[in-house]
C-alpha cells in the first residue's frame, strides 16, 4: 500500500481553502539538506533507520494570476538490521503544479506527479520503504516513487461576519506502476477525493484558525484484481497565533483518524496454487499532534525559533493487537539568517525521543535527531 506521509507543522496552512490571496510576484528557489535518523532498542526488527534528502523547490510566476511550482529531491534511506544495512536511494517523483487566481477569492490548481522516482523496489529496498512509511517517525519520503498522477483542485473563501470561511476540493487520478523488481506485479493505486472546510478569525492581535479535511480512496488493484480498500481519513486541525514580546508564537494541534481498511489476501494450497482469497480488516489508526513554535529575539536582528511537539499514535487491529502504537516528543528550533546579502538560510536541529509497541505489546524506546538547512532566494 502506498502511504502518503502526514506532514504537520506550526506554519502549515491549516485553512488551505483560505489561502487564496494574490500569488507571489517574484520567482523563488529553495534548496536544502535534510537528515532524520533513529536508533531503536531490540524488538522492532530493525536497529536504526535514517533518511537523507536534498530537496529542490521552484516557484515561477507566469503573469499576475498564474504561478508554476516544481518540486523534486534526491533521497537516500537506510535501515540497519543485525549489522546489515539496506539502502533505498535515488531521485523522488517530480511534482508540478500550476495555480490560477481566478478571482480574489478563488484559486484553481492543476498538478501532476511525474514518475521520475525509484518506485520499483527489490526485497532490500522494500524493507527500507516499509520502515520509512511509519507515520510516527515523520520521514518526508518513503517509497520515493508511486507512479504517474494528476490532481485538480479548487478553493474559495468568503467573510461571514467576523469569520473567514473557506471550502476546497481536490481529486487525484493515479496510473498503475510496477512496485517490485522481483515480482510480475502491476499496482493500480485508488483515486483520491479530498474535501476541506476551514475557518479563521482575528481576536485582537491574535489569529485563530481551524479546519477539517475528509479523504476517500478508491480500491487499489494488483494485476487487475481488487487488493486493498483504504479506510476513509478525517483530519481536524487548529492553530492559535499570538504576539509575545517582539515575536509571534503559535500553538497548534492536529488529529488524523484513519478508518479500518479491507485487504484481500490469496489462499494457496500445499503446492502453492491459489485456491481462493479472503478479506482481512486492517488496523484503525489515530495520530494526534500538539505543539508550539515561536520567536525569541537575540539582538542585532537575529532570532531563534524554538519548536516543540508531541505525537501520540494508536493502532487497533481487529484481533486486539496494538502493535505500532506509540508516542514521540521532539524539541529544537531554527535560526534564520540572511547570507550573501540576498539569500535566506534556515538551519534547524531537533532531538526526538519516544516509544513504539512491538508485536508482543512491549514498549520499545526510540531515539532520533533531525538536522536541516535550507537556502532560499527570490529574483
């Protein structure tokens, strides 16, 4: 199953439907280096996991009402198990999106995910992709490639009394691809429908925002046969931004609910011939995140932006197993500076500590760190 990583941050546009103001007039380029790594106590089937990335993002304005966004990255994921390292590396899929400011309060977008990434894995690469897909760890990439896809979306917003109210909808169509270099398998991910409703309101010098997003997937297929019906997903999020001293602080919380899915498994006899299939219900999951990010003045025009968050994930198998449930605390921050006169540099470091349940229900300690550096400039 192709898992779309959940990305949650204080600066996220929690009311995406309201973000339909004028498109940026300047071209912007950003390139960075991202590292995230963990070490695990015995019991999880792996000793360590890490992901290194060099992402590149470009925004090009095409007139006053149209903008083109392009994103890709080079990534290397590694998992260590019993002193053996498994590696998955290469270019990720390239994402291209054109946004059209149809009216001051309406934004129309068309996007494509181009299959430039390493999506056809051997057995060792599949091990890496499986570990990187764990939502609690928060890796930015997992499979690196997931076939061709097209997405169309529209967002609109209006003021109702003192509230801003926004609605957005998107539909993604996905093409089949071969996820395995060792099996004759054509995998067809199900199409995705996404609807979002958002609210915001100014309260004095503070701002409150809240939103809800519903996502539904069609059935995934393998070689033309139904394989997996992903459960519906519902996400709630909110932020409260306020001034404190010379900076702005933001409190945020998100809850992602993933319903049970249906997985079709083949039944084979003692000589390996398929004699039927059976339907298995997959785990129901809930991932809750709460955190704070702020600004502390250091003098001389420099600031430090601390960032602390807490994640709590539950997984409920039909048989009662809670394998994969766990929690994670992250703490650190970034130090934005201007270099060479016109380049913004954002170095960031965070420490991570938590625990995750193994198949026996025991709690296994997890220790990790995150280091990133991004350079951005406009012209």
